[in-house]
C-alpha cells in the first residue's frame, strides 16, 4: 500500500506545479497550457544582428562639410554643410521673419567673418572644442536616424581625416563617437591615400585645394611621403571675391584690401553667403600665357567639333554680366565684364605679378609649390607620382583651374628641368665653354665607342659590315617573355611624363577599403581610449610590431598572444602623438 501510494503521488515537476498539484495521466497536465519554448537559434532569427557587426560607418570630416555613409556604397548617403542655420534650436522660427535675412550684420558682428560656416579651424587657440563636439554630435545623430536608418546597436566607425587636422580636434571627435554612440573601435584613414585608391592607383601626387589651405601630398604605395601646404585656398578666394565686389560697387578697382571685420559689415558690404555663391558660380580661371607643347600621341589625333562662326577668346570677351546683390543696403545690381571675372583666381592661386622670391613658405603659388614638391621627391618616387597627378577639393571645380595649374607645371618642368641647383652661377657655368670638361671622355657623353670588326664571309666579293658598338646594340627579343606578356595583357608602367588623373574622392576610396577589409592606418579601441585618452597614444616607432605578432599555443589548444604587455600600445598613425 505504501509503495503504490508513493507511486501515485504527483512528482514535483514544473507541469505538476502549473496544474495546481493535481495528479496527471502519463505525466501530462490536465489543463491546456503553452509548452515552454527554447531560445530561437540565430540561424532562424533576423540577420540584422549579424549585419550590425559587418556594417562600417564611413565619416569624412572636413572643415566645412561632413560626408557619411556605409562601407560598400558608391556615394555618401548624407552630405552636411555647416552654417548658422544648423545652430537653430527646435521651435526657432526666426528664419521666416521678413527682417531676419536683412539682419545678418548683427548676427555676424563680434566674430571673424565666415566663422559660423566652419566646423573647426586649424588654429584651435580660443576655439570651443565642446561646441565643435556638440555640433558634430547633432549632425551625426540626425544622419544616423533619418538617412542611414540605423538602430542603436554599436557599429565600427572609419574616419577619413586630412593630414593637417590638429590632435585636439581628433580627441574631441573621438570623445563624441565613443561616449555618445558607443562605437567599439575607430579606424583612421588618410584622405590623400584614399583619394589615390579611388583613382585606381597606388601612388599619386594629390593636390587638395580645400577651404583653409591647399595641401600637396606625395603618396607612394599608399604611404604618405611628404606634405606641403599653402594658404592659397577657398577661404582666401572668398575674401578676394569680397574685395572684388566691394571695389566694383565703389568704382575703385585699385583700392586697398579690407582687413577689419567691422569694414565688412557696412551698408555697402556683401554677406558671406552671397560672396561664396558668387565665387562658386561666376569665377573662372584663364589659360596660361604660353601654351605647353604637346608631345607625340599614339594613333590619330582627336578631332573636336568647333563652331565655324567667329568666336572670341574668353580672356578677351568684354560682354557685360549683370549680378544682383541682395545683401547690400539697399540691394544693387553691378555690371562686370566677363574677362574681369578671372582676376580673383589669378590673384589668389598664381599671383604672376610678383617674383617667386617675394613669397613666404606658407603662401607659395600652387603651381610653383607642386613643381618644387616633385623636385624634392626621390627619383623613383617622382617618376611615378608625376604621371599620376590628382586634383581634389571643393575649389578644384572652378572652370579652368586644373588645366591652368597643369600647364604652368609643364612649362616650369620644360624650362628648368629637374635640376634642383639654380642661379646665375649655374647659368654662367653652362654658358661658358672654357669651364666645360675637355678630353676624350666628357661628362654626360656616354661610354666610349669601341669598334668591333665584323666577321667577313668566306665568299669572294662580299662586303664588310660596318663596326658596331656592343653597348649600343639592342637586346635580343625573348619570344617566350613576349608571349607571356601578351597572354596576361601586360602594359608597361606609365612614368616619367606629366599626366592628370580623375578621382572619385576620398570618401569613395575609404568605402572601398572598408568593404575589402583593408587594414587601416591606425585603429583605436574604445576600452583603451576610455582608460588612457589621447595621452595614451604613442609614436608609431615605439610600437614593437614583431612582439605583437609572436604567438604560442597555450593550455587547451587556444592560441594566446605573448605580447600581452604590448597589446595596449596604440597610435594615431600619421597624425602623431602629444
């Protein structure tokens, strides 16, 4: 009885507890219930969690524009232009007030001209980095939500930075991305290297005509060799456009340059927005005074269609262009000849009225700086980079500017050559025949020819072949190598000649590199940044790469790194350290 009673008692199981302690038949509950469900495998779940690990956000950070998108896209999904309207809060409807547009002088007073249209400046002294971070966070959050359609999962971020950005700005950007968006890591890519990658080449001379300054960077095998800078860029062009319009309004084209901010807020002054719009849409660049000679081209020359009617050169076109300036008080309409619209570009980018010795190192004209950059490069790097010149930046879209810079570089290379030694003494030495070396073997004359007697044939009456120098004899053709090159569609590397290539831009190059999982120039993990900050970055030469690559098999067959002490070493790449 006791044994049968013990068997009839319900077991203390989950089903008996849910049934209220009543006995069940064959272990089944007497009342219907939902059976317990196991965790659904990730194989049958939503793939969004898997894509969140693979998705990489590409951010190109400029001084006035911000480009965002996902890795693998051909174009960015969002391009942000910073301005005063970006600083308005929710519920601020002053932009619809009729007097708001005419009150730009009061809003611009007390600060440098055009500062509201910049995210950051190269001179960070006196600049609020917290305000820079807040403006950047607002645009990033708006782009992630409305344009990229991303959820709250943390995603890896790749930053495309110019080579001249200061380290305090990099620290502020890192703090925003790591603290506000919880990114697990940030990879740094160089803008010139990504521009070369978007072109489809590994080496290039990248001329970036940006806002604050123009940078010329020599890239060899995706490595930055050297960078040169000049202040002749977009900001100086807009200021020159302001002076050009102000002098046109006053009728004195030779007046002095306006330096004070208060002078740019007078009734006859033009707003920054209107000056920038005028410089973007109306200015153009003249051709070089002397056209470079065209080298021999392969095949037949291309025939371009031209109008048979009489045409006037753009530099001699005197047709009047009517331009309405609404920011003046009262609004005015000025008439400017078309040929004079090229004067601001001529004065900003070339300055042909002054000799090269009159310029400081930070204000050298672009064509002269590009020629000197090629002249300072090593011979092998110069031969490759001079055939892969890339123009990028917002001001490179000015009509005729890229062709003018290239023509001026070609003229300098033709006149001066690639000899870095110049001066009156060198010219006198080359012109004086008494100072030249004399003898049977002169410098640069090549090897001494050695006559070789050709073998005479045994046949009578045969003529003797002329002597041939073995050093000048052409090499024999290797038919096997020629067949291999033909099968592989081999083309010789173009080098030693000046040539311009088009690029899709640094953002497209970074998108391609992230999609192909190309190692970044530097990668910073979130945990290390939260622990050490920007002070934890060490110089690239202080990181022992070999120690990080040493590995051994630990217990359980797991591979563990022996470089645990050096795993905390991280760098900011080409941007240096504090």
